[in-house]
C-alpha cells in the first residue's frame, strides 16, 4: 500500500501486518520523524471501505468507490 502526502510531496510505504477475509491491518512508519500510524481497513459494502486509524490522530475514514 502506498500512501502519498500532497503537502510534503512525499511517499510513505504502508506495511501489511495482518490480512484475512474481512480486514487488513497495516503500519505506516515515517522514519524522518520516528512516527507510526496503525490502520485497520474493513469492507463495509460492495463499493465502500472503512479505515480505523490510530496514531497522532485517531479516527475513522470511509472510502466510497465512485465509478
């Protein structure tokens, strides 16, 4: 998984920790500032995905396929 920052014009690699039938758990490490973000992705519908994020910001982001 590739994470891209439009503010920093930088790419971060997100490593998969666990992959099963209904979720993917990942960690994203920024070595420049020694920072970690954990994300659990889950399918919530045919065209939607939810990301539960834990790190400097804790929250949920829903993604919806538009086409």
